[in-house]
C-alpha cells in the first residue's frame, strides 16, 4: 500500500458524497460547532460507521487535541481511512459490525464525550437502530453528546417530499452530466485499483450493492434517543432532505 494516494481517494470519496449532498460540509461544520459548545475542544470521539474517516479528518483539523475511534465494517473504506491516518496516534480504527451486540467490546475506551455519525445509519432498519441507540447511551458520558446526520423522512409531508426529491435529483442529473461519479461508478473505480480491488470485493460480499435500511423521521430519532436514556434530543440543522439530530446524555 506504500505509494497509494490516500489523499486523492479521500477527495474522490468527498466528491462522490457531495453529488448526493451538496451541503455536506455545512452539516459537518454545525456538528463540530455543537461538539465544541457542549463538550469542549479536546473531545474523545467515537466516529461511528466512519467510512474513510470524513468526520475524523474534519474533527482533527478543527480540534488538534481531540482523539478519535473510527468504527466500520467496510474493508475498502477502512483501508482508505487507515492509510490516510497512518502514524497519527490520535486515531484508532476498529473493524466491527454494529448489528453484533458485542461490537462495543472492541472499543479502546469505555466512555466517549461524543459519538458522531453521518450518512450511515439509514443502512439499519428501525429495530436494530433502536438497539444501537441503547448501546450508545451506555457509551456516552453524562453531559456528552450523540449526533446523527442522515436522510430523515417525514411521511406526513408527501407533497413536500416529492417536490424536494424531484428538485434534488434534477440537480444531481446536471452534475452527472458534468462528470460527477455516482455511488456505483465510484465503487467500479475502486474495484479496478490494484490496492483496493481485494477489500472492495470483500466489501460487496458483506453488504451487496446497498443495504435495505430505514429512514424514519427526525421526531422518531429524537423520541428513540430519549427513550434510550438521553435527556434531550432535537434537530440542530436541517436541509430539505437531511437532518442533524443532537442528543445530550
């Protein structure tokens, strides 16, 4: 893996994700604002379903004294993450399946100031997500936070939802015409890379093309987090399609 352009892979992943979420950096900024506001500038963070380490990268750029534990099951994205942060003692990566009740035993710490995740937990159905929120309530220290930025659908507003989706997809089509890579195309490039080909093949053995999870409303997330043991929970940022939900222990 020596000589691999990990920064280039990070940038490529960012561009692919921004095709779906042009306001992706804004949600990260608000997420880190709330970390600073509630737990300070030296947090111990659990980067949940970390992928290539997008949150960890922005966390350490803004808070150099932070530490991060990245957890994921995807061998290809973890390869990019591990290559990108090689030698950085502030960062640890753990391979674990969040649907396995024993995954928390793999973590290097018993408690965290903040659990942060983005564009990932929609891969889970509501029942395993409820169980996961219960586990996370046990990991977050009193006064600590959990933040989940993801696609959260309010089924009570079908006309708004349809109009937003049509408008967003029209913009995506224009960007695609200008050369943006979508999810499938990005993975095809990774599969053709000599370093990432093998972990990409393993990734598709684990997940298939894409997991069939749920995208419940922000209200559902807030209610479920409060029931899990968090004292407060509400959105702190939203786009027409996505929400950043903050819960405080």
